C-alpha cells in the first residue's frame, strides 16, 4: 500500500505542480458547460420567433368579427383582394411575409348557419398559407389557427362549423409554402457549420502537434533548424503541407457526413428529407474557399501553440481549450439568421461559421464570404511570420 500511495503522491504532485495542466483541465470543464448551454439556447432560437417582430396577417374577404379577434390578440391585419393572393404567397415563400388567410365570401354567415344535421354538403373552408422554415411565419400560423378554433367553439360546441385547410379538389396542395429546397437548406445550414468546424479543426489537431511538437520532442526539428533551409521556408512548408493533409482528412469526413445526412434525418434513399443537390457549382466553390482558408488559419494557430509545447502531450492539452472554443463558435451557426455586417466577417473562426451558414442556407453575400476568406488567409500569413520568429528563438525551440 505504501508503494501505491507513493505513486499516487507523485502523480498528484506532477498534476497540481503543472499550472498549465490544471488550467487546461479547469478551462475545458468551463468551456464544455458553455458549449452545452449555447447548444440549448441555439435549439430554442431555431424555432423561436423574433421577439421584436410584429405578426402580420394578410386576409381575403375578412369580416369584422374575425378581424377584431385577430387584432385583440396583437396581430396586425391587412386586407387584400383575391388577385393579390399569389403575390403574397410568393413573398411568404421568400420569408418576407408571415401568413395569408383566404376566407370564403360571407364566411361569418355561412359558418353561423352551418349545421351538418340540417344542411348538406361540406362546411365553409378557410385556407391559411404559411412557411414552416420561418419561425415568425410558423408562430403566426399557429396563433391564427388557434384563434379560429376559439371562434368555432364560440359558435358551437356540438359540431364543426367550418374547416381550416381542408385538403380537397379546391385545395389539393399543402398550405405550407416552404419548398423542399428551403427545408433542406434550413436543416443542413443548422447542422453542417458546427460539424465542419469540428471535423476541420480535429483534422488539424491530429496532424500539427505531431509535426512540430513531436519533432521538437524527438530532436529532429533541431536538426532541421541547423540546415541551410530558411526559417521562413520551414514555417511555410510546415503550414502548407499540414493544411493540405488536414484538408484531405476533413474532406473525407465531410463527404461521409453529407452522404449520411438523409439517413440521419430519417429520409433514407427514397424521398430523403434532406437533398444535398440543391446547391450550385458556385455555392460549392465558395464553400471550398471558406473551408481551405479556415484550415490555413487553424493550422497556423495550432502550429504556434505546438511550437511553444515541449511534447505532443503538452501540445494537445494546450490545444484542447481552443477546440472547445471553436465548437462554441460553431454552435452559433444554429441560432439562425446570417450576419450582414461586413465587419463581423473579420472575426477569426466566427466569420467562417457565418459564411458556411449563409452558403448552406442559400442566403449569403459574396462580398462577406470573400472578406471572411481573405481575412483568414491574412491571419494565417501573420501566423506564419510568428512561427518563423519562434523558429529563430533558441529559448522557444530548445527549452527543456
């Protein structure tokens, strides 16, 4: 038992005597808590309407009793003619408008008089169109349907006085105006940025510490430093080669994830919920540019951290908190809404997530994506210069 106690005492002394190890452990725990908190908030915000948004209901043949109920519930009502319905439905598909409700002429009288026991035929039908990929539209739709249900209960508790979105010959299609492309883009853009950041950074993290801290630990890096090879050439060669290898590593994982997305969402091979064929060649090119620039930035940052470390183990421990931070940034892509301010695309990693989210959501400005990619490359070049200076420092390279 004394031997076991001696070993344990030695290990405890090693752990608690290393401030960086203790700090990395504590920081990782804090960041993991932040990640899960962010994810919970993100999942809520994905389906939550904008609190500052005023719900607007466009209506055809709307009569005073219904209009008063809608307005008293805080909904803004705008009456339109039947000739305007198609244009409003198009705006709903583009997420510019919340809901349009089409009432039959004389709806209140028809609903009040309808009695299935004495009147033949079907009850009057109200058509309410919305967009399920827009939280504001979905929320407004549910509120309108709820208010109509309350009105129906007010008219009679014994039988149905009217229908809402009855599927028949007069309305053979779904009232949900979201296209399959909209649904696919919404699902993919909420999941893939976080997964891409995780895959890309993990690929860089698996290669860079071994290439720099590993060679430093084995002494082979010292051999390279005494050769005629320029330090800037060494730094550039390390970063570029690691970037290519990291890209290949991340590419394999990313392609596998994209191909598995339909199964992940329960679609299967036939009639998959997620369709990855909605993107154009231009979209894929911009996505590739963002991914490559993000890899260059990640490799540069991880290489600098690895150069400070004395061993691969120490490098991995130092990089772990950064990995959690990148995951937190990746989760921001689940919050919905793409940043429009170009200045936000100068923020490392966050700009990559926003660019990926915008491209995958089919809602992006090429200028912002270009700013993100260029800034990543500039930061990577600055990292290369810093790594060169570290290679020139004997204190950093030959520390024990």
